[in-house]
């Protein structure tokens, strides 16, 4: 504990091997905390799409018509808007309290907002409560990402947990319709809310008892408070930060928006991610329309078939883990910062996933959509798309983290904003698009858009060094990497 002056002590870790430092925890404890977070993230993320299969039942009960506009999608739209807005304002505040309080408070609020789903007396209530439950989910996801970064040190150690974190979120979103179908097949639609409330509540005491605090500053703060109760003048460095709350909020909102508008890489990554996530939610509309017209399937059957997307997402996760060595092997080619992997090497997985997965899968999904062709053929296309979705999201996220370093949270915040806006509004066009363009050309249009977006990483691969030299945020990351690569002199 180094002294600030004769009266005040700044509390720090007791050396590099302090057992309370989360980086020094046993591997079993690290994975326990990460696993609990992933389970909680899965349970919450399912909420985004689980109601989509019940839209006909909800429409009948509340007298909603989709004849002129897909009004039944409004509960998902409000969910996505809540997911866009709430993290910008709440996470900077909640982050100061540590990961454990954020997870427990957010999860408890999420449970509370599930209660009115099964009891909703009208459609407006359903739309309103979905806004708040949607706002809770990205807070949970960000907290889980925080657990990974708090307990695993270095990108190599974090690569597998990050792959699992992204895959769990995507797979949960794609599993929502199937889980809703499993309930709707036997029970009225309100039981989707009741049963989701039950399984969500069951996990809460496990989280409350078993989830440790993983945020280092929060652990040090608890240590300092304990020593102050013993009469010692002990503080953490963070306690001397007197930045007003409104400035924290302004910075939290301003920087992602500024980077979105001024950083071409962030802008394109956000567009690509928004398109990718929008596709998952668009499928909650288009799959029912395609399989309904071709094979006469109802919402329950089409909910089950979306499991094919989950299978593809799991395969995409395995692909990203397998190809991690491509990134590390790029270090021998790095002339800018010798011995350090090239950030653009992270995009190899995105290119393969975007080209052969999303684009190729869309074309397969489009041109096997004939009633004379077995339903497994377009389902293979869905699996390919799921594979590509995971590869693109993981590859792009890893690239932004490497390229922007300490500003990565703001870059990812900008991407998350566009993602949630996309899932809110893009699927609203699904019914009209597949009706006016037809089943084949509607999916083909999405394939061509995907093909256009896949071309952007090639620009970054060719001129990545020049792009980084012109970005003030990336230049600072380069300086940090050079400092890390300079060996410390031994006297």
C-alpha cells in the first residue's frame, strides 16, 4: 500500500500475485463466474424473440390486424428500442458499483418486467413492458462481457470466452422462436410469459449465492471500506475521481456517437453488424411466410425450424476458435509493431463467414424455396447463414477491440446501438418485401446487400495501415502496443 501522504493510504493489490485479484483466481473459479454469466445472458437474450411465434394468438385476443402493416411486431420493436437506449444512460452509472450488483439488480428488474407479459390486459401494456425488459438484456450482456475481461488477462486467454459469449447471445436469440413454439404447441400464448418467468426466477438465487465480484476496483473498494471501519484512512484511486455524474453520462453517450460519425471503420462495422442482427429477427417473420406458403406450416413448425440457425451459429463459433491461430501467425508479418499480431487479421473469419455463410446461405435459402423441393434444402441455407452470422460478429468485434484498444468499449457501444435499431425496424419490412418481391428475390436482395458488405474488409486489409494512421483513436492504440512491445531494461 503506497502512501499518498502521511495520513492517507492508497489501497492496491498486495503484489502481482494477490489471490483476490481476479486475474489470479484459479481457472475453475474464473469459469464458474463466466459460466453463471453466460447462463444468465442466455436466459435473458431468449426474451427478444420468444413471443414472435405467438403473434397470431396475440392478434386474435387484442384485435390486432397485420393486413396493412405488421403491427404484431411492435412488442419486438419496443424491445429493441429499449435495448438501444437504456445501456447508453444506465451502464456508465451501474459500472461504478461493480459487476455483481449490476448483474443482480438488472436480473431482478428483468424478472419484474416479465410478470406483466402473461397478465397484460391489452396490447399497449405488452408493448410498454417489453421496452423495459429489452433495456435490461444488453445491460446483462455488457456485464457478462465485463466478467470475461475482468478474470481473463490478454487476448489469447479471452478468445474462447469471448467466442462463447457472442455465440450464447446469438444462439439464444435464434432459439427464442423454438422455445416459444414448444410452449405454444400445448398451452395458450400467455403461458410463454408464465413459464419464462419461472425459469428466469429459478436462476436468481443461484446468481445471488454463487456469483462473485469480478471487477478489480470494486474488490479494492470493499477492502478499503473494511480498513476504514478499523479506523484507518484508506482509499482507492477511484475514490479521488470527482468527475460529476452528468459528465460521465455525456462522455458515455458522446464518444460512441462521435466515433460512429467520424470513424469510417466503426460506421461500416455498425452497418454490417446491424444487418447481421437484423437478419436474425427478420427470420422470425420471413421463415413463417416462406415455409407457410411452400409447405403449409404454421407458427409452431416454423419456430422449430429456426433451430437450424442455432446449429450454424455453434459451427461458426467452432470455426472462430479453430482459426484464432491465423491472427497470431500474422505477428511475423507485422512491420509496424514487430512481434504483435496485425489487427486486420481478425477479419479473415468475417470475410469467410460473410461470403460463404451469410451471402451463400441467403442464395441457397432463396433458390431452394420451391414447394417441389424438400424443406431440408432451404433449411441448409439457414444453417449456413447462422454459421456466417457468428463468424462475422466475432471477427468484427475482435477487430474493433484490437484496432481501438482502450476505446473499444465506445466503438462496440456504437455498433450495439445500430444493431438494436436494426432489430427494431428492419423486420417490419419483411412481410412487404417477401410479398412484393417474391420469396426468391427478397432473399436474393438480402444476399446482394451481404455481398456488398463483405467487400468492405478487403478495403481494410489493403489499406489498414493508412486507415489506422489517420484515426486519432487507432493511433493511440498503436502507441500503446509499441510501448507494450518494448522490453523492459534490467539494471
